C-alpha cells in the first residue's frame, strides 16, 4: 500500500497484540485462564454457612478470565474475556469478585458474548446500577464505579469481552472489606436485587 511503511520490530509487536478466543465459550487456544475458586472468595457471599458447605463439597470454580499482557503503560488498552460459571451460594448467584480501578478515574466496557447476567455497579457515594447482559449487549462502566458480573443463568456460562486502560490497576481490597450494597439473589425463580445485610 502506497505511503504505508512498518518496521519488522513494529510488525512483531503487532503480531503479539492478538488474542484468539471462541465466541461462545470465551476460551483461547493460546492463552491460559486465571481461575477463581469459591474458596478464594471467602466472606464475599452473604450466606456463610452455604459458602462453607459448598467449599467442603468440591470447592467449585466460580469464574476464569484471560487478557492480553500489554504492560501497564499510560495510553495502552488491556482487553480479554471473563467466563463466569452458572451456580449459586444459597440463593445468591455466582459473581466475579468485583473491583474499583486503582486509578479511580477509569471507565471500562463489557460486551456480552454468551449467557444471561448483570453488571452490578456502585460508586463511593452510594449510587448503584444493575445493567442486564445478554448476547450482543455492551455495558459501559463509568469512571469511579466498582463493578462485578453476576450470572443469573441456570445452565449457561456468562461470557463477556472487556476493554479498559492498561495502567488502571485493580482494587479488590475495598470490595473484599466492605462488600457491595446490593445483592442479586433468586426469589421465586426470578433474579431479584436486595440490600446486602452484611454491607459495612
């Protein structure tokens, strides 16, 4: 192409900026996933007795994810897939740990590839929102909002593709300490949002 020149070094870099992943499962043939088992989420589900029972009876994997390692340079974008299994602890649906970004002034986009769930969001002031995720829907997470995915399907995995600024970092500690103000639970077979009785 006339006027388009690229060095071998740039070409090698661009080849390394590609993720393959299946549009249904979210899994990659070239990247391993990081896995989160139920035991790694101690104190995050509201029903502690149901949690301990589930850990003792198999310690299921709740979710897994992969992302391209682009470093943490300002101006770069990180992206990958989150794969959240169906399941419940007591009447509370499986969710990802959830996090604020360390650089609080960071937004993120999630695009749903498979399944049925919600993106649960809240900020430090107490504003919150739960946006439904179904295949083909994208959810914008505004800057300053903690966010977690919740899978409300009985059988299907919730698979989302995400993009955020690479240097944003992840603050899991605030959520691990305080929890979320709202929970998504099953009531009469229907996903229902309730106040978290353990919120600090």
